[in-house]
C-alpha cells in the first residue's frame, strides 16, 4: 500500500507535499513566462522622430518580421536609404544599419521598447557613441 504525504507541522511551519509545492511554483512563475514569450509583429511602415544634439529628424523604416528577426529599409534626408536588420525580444527591439557619412561607413543602432500605446521609444547610437539621442516611432501604415 502506498503512503500518502500529509501536511504536517514542524517547528511552527507547515510542510507541504512535493507535488503541491511544484504546482504552486508553476502557478506563480507561468504568468511571467507567458508574457516573456509574447512576440509582437512589427512588420510595416514606421515614422520616426529622432532627437540628437544636431536637432530633430524624421526618418522612416519599412520592416519585415520573421519570428524574432527584422529586415527592411531605413530612409532619411540626412543619411539616405539603407538596408537594415534587427531583432525582437519580447517588447524590446534592436535595429541597426551602416550609413555613409562624409565617405566613411558608420554604424547606426536603435534600441527601444514597444509601449502599450504602440509607440516604440528608445535610444539611438551613431558611430559607436560619437552621436547619441532619443527616438520615438509610430506605425504610419495603419
């Protein structure tokens, strides 16, 4: 005959059966795990507002998303048109491309978080820290 584990008191503490402990642990951890696995679809056209020490610019992205990978195009009067790549991790987004400025290739990196309001906000780094700023991006195709 199989023994059944029962809650018992030991030194003023309640001891719970192993299965109940596992069940409780899953109940508290699972909601966060489900949220962390949320994948948003960023495919489409985006209008940006970028603020740096040089002023405000209004570039655009056209993004295609496959799983967590992004590809597409960047366009602005200041830097021209470029192919971009990026990634999505939950609500966090990273997009990069190489631009040409005064005959030299410079890396451009956007890092941001998609808010509940659908606006992507974050930072921009140009040329490895030579110029930095903030940006916001909104869908322009909806």
